[in-house]
């Protein structure tokens, strides 16, 4: 007998994300056709991974300002 459902763990493996993230997506209504059974989720097989709707701050990542970091092993330059 073949079931047309997958668990959150099976969906996580198929979608390449953690099972906790799948649970959050299900709880927030981002996955269509899910069923909540006691403590678990049943997701229809073949359901595509929902888009990642988490907000970003819009800033580009920056490198640490290395000029503020003391250099180990290099002599200090004295200002004259």
C-alpha cells in the first residue's frame, strides 16, 4: 500500500532544509494541503518547497575593518 503523504523529516530531506524549518513553514500556512496529526505534520508527496519569505536587512555583508585590529608580530609604527 502506497501513501501519498510524507513526514516533515522526509520533506526536509527532499527540500534540503531542516525538519524544524519544515515544521515552521507548515505551522505558518506556507505549505499547501498539510495535515496536523497530534505532534507531527503530513505533507502531500510532490509538494514543492515554498519560497523563503524571511526578511533580510537589505545590507551587503561587509568585511571586518582590519585596520582596527592589532597586528601580532609586526612592529608598531611610531607617529613623529
